[in-house]
């Protein structure tokens, strides 16, 4: 049989959750993991151990893969270009992916295609920040252009003194940072789309996301109370970005909603935490549609199977043994879907998530938060 | 972490589909497969190669498993008793499982607990059949007591001559067979329940199954037009069997519905083809509930997430390359869920299935049948 093989670089929970979708589709699935204890490496049959930024490891991994894709955005673009030069399909391609790797590059590209962004400025000296703050007012958001995730690499500064403190070392090292105006949002949204090389695209219902300390804490889909035209606008923005930046696979566009306007915060070109609900809550999960998209197969229906889906992340707390919570959590809520990634517990680390679907999102949120809190040891009954 | 490990004997598609549920729950999952090309062996990380009826292979497989369970019912009971004697949990236990291994034993036990069965007779000589046929009338169904599945080991005979032809060799070898009256049913049903060692049990909606040549061809859940009291009766029968036979894990009770009465046809003590719809169609799939049950964890909600779910098996036909159908099938029906097991194509072999959920079961059946027929090469558009 001419079964294709998707090779995913990175062995985290996104690769782990893609594995189930690959198994159902009956396609091959190979993972490049850093170690055998990575979430995907614990469960996937075809695991190669190597480093995502080691050229030789990448070159050893790729042969036999129909297409290379990603669990994270940390692979050096130059190596991906070398893979492409060898005739290996890389999706999203390195030039598209670079927008999710370099925030200055992303802001320039988004301005070019005229989608709404916070005002921003490249910062290579302290007075770039103070000049910018004079325009947009303090506080200002400072971001590393590369390498940040889950709130790392982002600082909110309220004065020139605070900015100087954050920037002293990187500016001395010659780094370019990004300053952005702080948007006073009423809620954060995530608009996810899948897009295939032949240009088909589908849009998921728009999610409301809640971040705590820069980490996604909970997701409600569809965003409660979001006006239909605003939801369509969010989907159209995501579809436009996917098309104009030539994204293939899943794209998540995180947005601020001020009530009056939407502003684009971040892009992710892979399955995303804001789409985990889709495993149980959508006809086709983001993981399946990512695989279908990178293989240039027709995409699956992204629509929801219930009025609401709620996902709450399980973050590391004081309890080392997550399994000890199972009996209580599962007995209390037979409708709860638990996903644990097999990671060692560390405070604040994403260890898993729970999803519940149903009619009343407020009730679903109470159920999801209870389970996540119980796993984390925040509550004990 | 005190993560348990479920060890499943048999590497077929049931083990393959359990793997996704085990991954989500974050529990360990080990498979004893006959070869690396078995469906589960292609995708599961912790695979051991061995023979399900080799005592040494079983003894090598079990250590480290929290509980042993099954992809099929072919493991010799005496070896399972030996595992239990070593302190290894086996679920379902060998004395329960034996009812699904030996049809004569099953019929006796079902008569003892007074659940409705076709009339039956143990056959060790030809005149046992002719005497029985004189009571119940021809045709009579002859079954091997052990080892049959998917219609193998079952013959419908219409005369003493036909019976003699079927039985000549086995009776000469001293085998005991089973003769059963043929039930003129209007439809076949499957009632599935999950039961845990501490006695919790949940019942899935009753499925209508359609067999072709003794192989499950399609399933509609819930059974269209089945009166509510008849559905409850079917569920109660399955719950009673699970309790009285001390079944742990999933139990499928296949029944004939004559319109007036239900008759028990077969038992399966594992996830079952009639429950594949539950991956997309139920809050908790049969695979997850099997794992939860054998681990004595609280069971998940078995209810449906849509008014109807339809599953159609993909059976081997003339097309060797199933993947060649993907582009057409997926483009035609974005809501279709495809499951391919990674098996080599052989005519009539179960190679995968498709599931669709929605409001109108007749439309769902057309969609499911089209996809299955297209995969099999029965139709080409």
C-alpha cells in the first residue's frame, strides 16, 4: 500500500495527540523526540531520538517521510531550507513558518497584508522604547523576537527604568527586541484554520481563551456572547493570514478583543492549545486536520458536535502523582474527558487537560476547573 | 508516578483502537502481538512479540502489567489461571471469559441465569441433530463450540444429509458441537455494557447490527424504531449477564429480535465491532471504558453525542491500495471519520471502518456505505 508517512519534529503533547489521529487514518507517523520520556516518544511506535536544531539529526530523520511537520516552531529555518533543497516536503514551509518564529518578521508581514495589529516598534536601543512609549503611552509590552512561548520572553514595563532593567543585557548583546502597545482587551480569542497546499481551508469556531501568567488556562468554544459578525471577522482574518503567508497545516491566530476591535497577538503554525477541545468537540480534530492538510488530503469538517466545549489545562502543582486523582475525578464526573501527557510534574507545567462538552458553558467551566484543580492539588474534594 | 499498565493480549484492531484511549488517559499500554505487522504492533510503543497460546510467551509478557486483558478470546484458560495463581490480575477473569470461549458452556450458563436463548443441544453424534431437528424443525444451526468468529465455525443445515456432511470429520474426531434452532429475526441487536470489578456497570445505547456472510457489515445506534421498553430489556439482559457471569471490561451481547422476543446469539468479552461507533458517537468510547473497567476505575458516560451514529465496515475487495481512495472519499464527505487498521488486503477481511454521526440515520447509512464501497472498489465514483 502507498501509505504516506508524516514526520513530526518534536515529541511533545501535540505530537502525542497527533498520533491518535494518524492511527485512525491508517497513515505512518514518525516523531523526532529529544528523549524517550517525551510525551509522544512514550506512545508512538516510530520514534527517532535527536535534536531539532541538529542538522545531522534532521537529515537522518527525514528520509522515508512523505512530509515533515512540527510539534513546535524551534527548528532553524536554514535546516528546513536544506531539507526542501533535497526534495523533502516541509509543511508549513520554512518561509511561512518563519512568521511564527520571528515576531518582528511576523509584524512586518501582518502590516503588509493589512490585518489589525497593536502598534509596534523594533527595539535595538533603550530610547526606541521611550520614544515608542511617548507615542502609545506606558505600559509597553517588550518581547524577544525569537524563542518565547507560554509567556516566556514577554515583559510588561511601566517606565523607562523598568524597560532599561529588562533590556540591559540583551541590548548589550546586540539583540533586536519588539515593543508593542498594550491592548486593553475584554477577552482573548483564538481563530484556528487548517489550510492545505492546494489551497483548501476550513475555519474552526472561534475560541475564547483565558491566559494566566502567560499560559493558556482555559478555552470555551464558541466564544460566549461573541457577535456573529465579529466571529466571522476573526475567521476571515485567520483565513487571510493562512492564504497570504502561504501557511499549510493548522494555523492559530491569537487575538485581543477590545469589544470594538480585534488585534492580532500571536501566530502558531501547528496544532495549538486553544484547539484541544476539538478532539471531543469537533467533527474533525485539529490534529487530524493538521495531518490531512500537510498531506494535501481534503480537509475534514471543523464544526462542533455540541453547543459548547470547554477545555481546562492541568498545570503542575504540589501533587506529584496525578494518577492518584483519577478515582475521585472520574467518579465525580463521568462525562469528563481526561488527557494526561505523561510528563514529570513541575509547578506551572502543562501536564494535561480536561474537556467537557454540553449545553451550558458556565456549568462546563465549573466541571473542567474542578477536575484540573483536583489534579493539581489546589482542592482536595 | 503510579501509572498503571494495561497489558492486552492480541495485536488486532481492537488493541490498536484501545491504544488511543490509553494514551489520552495517560496510562501504560503493552501489547502481545503475533508479529510487528499486526495492527496494534504498527502503532503501539510497548509491543512484545509472542504467541497468545504459548505459556512461556504469556509468562514473559505479564510482569510489569497491572492487569492483563484481551483483544480476542483465544487464550487458553489454563494459562490464564496460571497467571492469576502468580498474583497477576486477569480481566475478564478466566472463568468469566470461558463463557465467550466455549459456546456450550455459554448456553448452559445463560440457561442457568434464565436469559432468553434459542433452543440448543449438545451434538456428539448425528442423531442428536436429527432428534433436535424433529423438535425445532429444519434448518438447524450447527456451531463449533470453540474457536469460531466472524461467521467461521457456523453452518446452517437444512437436512440430515447436510448435517452429516458438516459433522462427519469433527464427530469422527470426537468433537462436541452445538445445534441451535434458527431464529427468524426481524433484526439483530447488540447490547454493550462495561462492568468493573467493584460492580459498577454502564449500558450503551442498543445497536442494530447487520451481518453479511456472518461478518458484521454495518451498525446503527440507537437501533431505529426499537421500542423503548425493548431497548431497556436488551440492556437489562446484558447487565444481568455481566453481573451473573462476573464479567469485567466490555461485554457485547448479540441478540436476535423477532419483533416479539429477544434471543441471545453470542457473547464477546472485549471491545466489539458493534461498538466502534462509540469513538466518535459516545461521550466515552468502548475502548476507554474497557480500560477503565479492567483498571477498576470509575466508568465513563456511555451516552451518545448525536441522535444517530452509523458505522460501516471496510471489507477487503479488489483494491489493494486503500490509500488511493482517500482523496475521493474525504473530499466527497468532510464529516466522515475513517479508520484503517493497517492490514494487508484480503477479500472479505475487516480492513477498517467508517463512522458518521448526525440526525438522519438513513442518510448516514448512504454516506457510510458509499465510503466503504469506494474503499473496497465496489463502486468507483
